[in-house]
């Protein structure tokens, strides 16, 4: 059931635009997942900040929201990425650090986004989502963890 829910919830979460998490935009109506009438709640914005990060690819904006259903939370992230380097990029691994209400690290997760970002280009609406057995985090930080260039080479961030 949870794997089916993950697939359905991720599919639903990918369709949500990053602007839905912005305070100026009212949240969209609840989404009905296509499995056994499961209803996801209304999206609730989660405080999100971009961690300091050197390198050719920068996260210019990161917006997160959470939707709950049956004790699970789908967390959706919408990012804006810019390539300040001199080589095209085909994939970016993003690190998300989830903090609880006591400002302690609750979890650290990574997601890979297949992208096409030429030098000097900015991409809006890079969307990734994940499923959590816990409630929504109090806040999230996001940063670039690794980059794959069009020539196949990799660049990784140094360990925190």
C-alpha cells in the first residue's frame, strides 16, 4: 500500500507548481490520489531556505509544502536553478535537511533532478517530491549535493 501511495502521491506532487507554496498564492484544493479514494490534505507551506553553496550551479529559490494523508506526509519542493559555470549540466542532486520544531535535524534526504541547464541559463519549476512517515518538518534547507555535466563528469559538494 505504501509503495502504491508513494507512486500516486509523488505523481500528484510533481504536478503542483512551486508558486503554490508562495504565501501570496492561495493553496490549491485537495488532491484526490487515484488509489482507493485516498485524499491528500491541503498544501501547507514549509519554511525553506537555501544553504550557502559555492559552485557552478546555484539554487536561486527553494519552496516547499507538505500534504498529509493517513499519517504520511508528501513534501513537494520547487526549485529555481542557475548555471554560472562554463559547461552544460544534465543532472543535479539536491540535499534537503529537515528540521523539527526544536531546530534539530530530523532527516537528510537527497533527490536527483534530470535537467538541461546550459551556461548562463536559469531553470524555474524544477520539481521533486518525497514521502515521509513523520509529520511535516518545521523548516527545510536545500543545497546542491552533486552535479553531472553533459560530458559525463561529476562534481560533488564537500561533506558538511
